[in-house]
C-alpha cells in the first residue's frame, strides 16, 4: 500500500489505524497528542518498524528527523507533507532546462 489511495491522502484516523495494525498497538488511547515514547511506549525495534511503515507509505523518516517526531500529529504531518509533495511532483512535473 502506498500513501495515496484513489488520488487522496489517508485521513488522520485511517493513518493511525494503519499504524496500529502494522505495529500491533492494542488497548491504547490514541489522539493527535499521543506521544510515541511516553504514551505508546515504543521501543527501538518498534521505532525501526515504524520507520519501515512510513517508508512503505511514501514518507521516509531520515535519522535526523527522529528527535523532532514526538506525537502522532507530528508523524501524520510528516506523512501528509511528504506524500503530498510526491503526489504533486508526479502530477505536475517541473520542466527544467539545462545550461548546456
């Protein structure tokens, strides 16, 4: 599954549901303010899995970004920004000119 379905991004609820299934998160109260470490208690292995899930969705998380991603809202915003940009560039490619 990529981050787009029928030319649209997942909603926050769809995104969280997808993550919960992929990371086997059960019995946890989830909101945009839910923190990855304190509320979800993700360990290093789960954080790696989360990175793979985000990559599958078209929103690769580079190592330098990890400290800035604290909540599910942060993670969703990253997904939304990355996938929107990818979709936009695929739909409306730039026409560049070489200086040759």
